[in-house]
C-alpha cells in the first residue's frame, strides 16, 4: 500500500512539473527563429529559457489580474455613496 502511494505521489509531481506541449512547441519555434537549431548544443537551454519566460509572464499576468480584482475603494461607503 505504501509503495502505491509513493508511486502515485511521484506521478502527480512529475505531471505538475511538465511544460504544456503548446508552450514547448512555441519555445522550439522561437529558438529556430533566432537561428538555434535542434543540432546546436544550446538548443536545450534555449527552449528551456523561452518556456520559462512564457510561464513567468503568465504568472505575472495572473498576479496583476488578481490585484485588479480587489474590491472597489471602500471610502465611498463612508461618504454615504453606495
């Protein structure tokens, strides 16, 4: 039973770390656009950098969207305007 739990937890962890295929394809296209092909030794680093940049931009956008979702200024309630 313990081994099944460990295997299941490991599988979930690996799925959580995986980069979506669309992000990976876009990273490959970006690297090829700047002249780094799959045969270059920098290809893996390039695709990793582009994929991470995309995910960080999504995270930052989500953060800013969450800040904008804050309730409106509560001062209006104190002024008697509802």
